[in-house]
């Protein structure tokens, strides 16, 4: 590992206030402490005495949404509490810049807004020594290409109009297993618990996997109702219910679609009102039907039009 200052020149941005800027829909990007829209919160008229930062630099929110990191595609100004990272190696590719942005974002758990912000420690943040080889060969889908694929599809979905299918028709529903913490050692098996983060994986343990890839986990405790598609064999704790497909293939596209619909039901439950095995067996899910069967082809077609689906599904 090495500190971020060995890879980038770290500056603390323009420190401008948006309420003192003149906004224009065709102006310069104004990057704030947001985790959305590449951090761009507005577009402003250029300042005659201040040149904007060039495209290709990274912006890092130090407060607000700490360590929200983006590679800026256009010239930009920054708000207060936003750092600007310029590669020391001017030949650094866009893929490499995106990789470093991911590494920085992966440290977000270390900081909190209005608490422990990253102002003083960003330069010393430790990141990997080298860029992995796969970064150079990863395909990055362009926005124009995605828009072209999207334009070819007239698929529109309205889950509220679909019939509700019993879970028991779709899945065998099982409960995970309790193992005392002291009986678990570091290993290579993902352990899925009731977390709403990291696909529910809270640790890697030395217990053999008990559930196959291509299944869905739903938290019954903690983050009640949070569902995840599991892409690899795993162990599940007793805070999790496991949904094993009954007579259909749970591909990544279908698994992500169904788990999103399941997670949308979590407002009905809480730590005090848990989603028990019995309640899950009585639950239903809105899905498109064709001749008394779930129309998976409609879901497959829809998922194939989503951004980045060509790389992930």
C-alpha cells in the first residue's frame, strides 16, 4: 500500500459558494459534496479571474457525502470542502483514474459527515501499490452507446399492474444457520448476514459454503427485507432467509430484478416487526405473467437495456 500523495497532487479546490455564482444551463460544471450526478450540483457562468480545473481531474468530497469520488468529464469549479486530485503521471488513462476513484470510495466507511471528515487525512489515505492488469482490458460503455441501445428498446414496465405471484411458487424458502462467532476463523467463504452493505457479506470464514450461487438472500433481522442476488456459493447466518429458485434459472439479470422488487417491500417490516419464515411463505411478488407462467423473457429484455448491463449481466 502507498499514500495517495504518491499518485496525485492533492489540492483543496476553489472553495466557492454556489449562492454567489451566476447559474446557467450551459455553463461550467460546479462540483459540490454530492454523491450524485458526478458530484455536479449546478452549472455556472465562468469567472473572469479564475480558470476552471481541466477535464480528467478527480474530485473528492471531504464532507457531505465523504469520499464521493468522480473523474470529471468537463472543466469544473468546486464548492467548499471538495478536493481536486491531478495525476502526477499525465499519461494516466481514464480506466486507471476510474480505478483509483473506486479505491478512494472504498474507504468511505472511515469517515462521517459533520464528524470525522477527510480534510486532514486524504493525502495520507493508503491505496494499492499498483493498478491490476484487468483494469487495462475492462470495457467502459460510453453514454452514447448506452443511449443507442436504449433507443432500440421500447420496453416499459409497470410492476403495479402485474399480478402478484406467491413466493412459494417461485422459491423454496430456507433459513440460515447459527454458528458462534468464536467458532469462525478467517477463510474464503463469504458469510451473508443481515447487513444492507456489500451484498450482505459481513466477513469471509473457513466454513464450507452451504448455499449455491444463483440464489437470493433476504435479511429477516437487522436490515429487515434487504435482498441480494448471490453470485457465488456462500454461508448464510440465521439472520438471513435463503430463496432457492423453484423450476426457473436465477440468472444475474433475473436475480437482481427480483431482489430489487423484494427490497421494495421492506418498508412493511422493521427490527421490531421481523420478516419471519412464516410471513415470507405467505408473501407475494408482482411479476409479469404469460399463460399462467412468469414471463422471464420480458424481464430479461428489460434488464438488457439498463446502463452497463452488457458488462454485468
